[in-house]
C-alpha cells in the first residue's frame, strides 16, 4: 500500500483495495467496481471486497446483470433503495434489444436502518398546486374540507431517476462517472465534514464530488495511472463554500470524527 496523494480533505492510496479496506474508516462508500460484462482487460470482477468494508452504508454502481451475477458479493448487506442514472447517450452490444441509456446505483446497508446516516436530497422544482379532498359518498358522514398547497419552485424529494450527461468526450477513465450523479448520493449518505470512501476510485470523480460537497474522501486504485489523474484533479482545488470549510481541519481529524461517530470508539481498532 502506498499513500499516493494527500491534502486537507483527500487521501489517495495506490493499492489493491482488498489489502487496505479493513483499515479505512468512513461514513459511507460510493463506488463503481468493474461490471465484468466485456472482454476488456480492465473489466474483470473483483471478489470479496464488499465484505471487507468497515462502513455500513454502500452505494454501488452496476447493471442488473452484474448485481444478479455477483449477488454473493453482497451477502450480509440489505438493499435499501436504488436510483437510475439516465445518460444522454448510451451503448448497446446487441441490435435486437432496447438501447441502454442508464446505469443503476444500489444502496446497501448493514445493521439497523435507523442507525444509518441519511439526509434526503431535495430539488427546488416543485409546482404550485392545491390538492383538494374529493367528495365522499354519503355513508361516510360529514368530513370537513381540506387542501394541500405546494409552493411554486419549492423543495421536493429528488426523484429516483436522475438525468445527468455522461462524460463522453472528456472522460479520463473508460467508465468515468459525472460529478452530477455522485454528489446527491454523497450528500444523502454522508454528513458535511464526514468521509466518503471509494475503493475503485478510477479518475477520482467521487473524490471531486466529495470536496465540492464539503466532505472528505479516501480513494483507492490498483492502477497508478489513475492515481496520478485523480491526484491532479483533486490538486486543482474546489471553489465551493461548503468545501472551503474543510480546509480548517486536517483529514486526520475528520477521519477520527467519522470513526467515533460510528460508535466504534477511538481506540483505532478495526472491525
């Protein structure tokens, strides 16, 4: 294991993630492992990684085929929900099927759901409307009228289908995810000042999204080329008010806080 890059809010390790996951503490994991759906050299499934995770909240990108084939990888985890990333373009390996323009991000957890950090994400696009109770049949008796009013442009829960353009044309990794699809997952599952872990970091989009959202991040990748790319992206800095607050504390302080907040104590021993 090599600590490849470090700043006030990011750590990047050059390593096989399975060699280090038992030592990396975070509030949640957001990652995009190889799906194993092609014959390309880099698209080889990695086994045994999910059981090694210390955090009990995991967002994992994949396809339905991948999750079905690799179901044993998530033994011991419960499925909480899933979101669909709708891309502006797609790919298809077969001309006799629907054109695939989406990927899935599944949210898994371990332990009690009440103990998992979650902060629902909203969008400011509610439509002003008043919903009035319909008339009831006579046998229901007298029911007073009531209405529900929503404010135009007000908050509503983010939908589970999220449309974000892919990184086609500028991607630095074959399966690079846009920051726009990663940030809502990070904001939902990690508090401001918390830590996000990505064991299949690639070009570092999860780390960039975490910095933009005011979170710390740990990335791991077995390919040194992508460690270099991710380090370069993180070193460029993030001009965001929330992220700026991260500069007031070292990532070591943030990691210690994250570890204590999980209820494991501060003795530094892993699970």
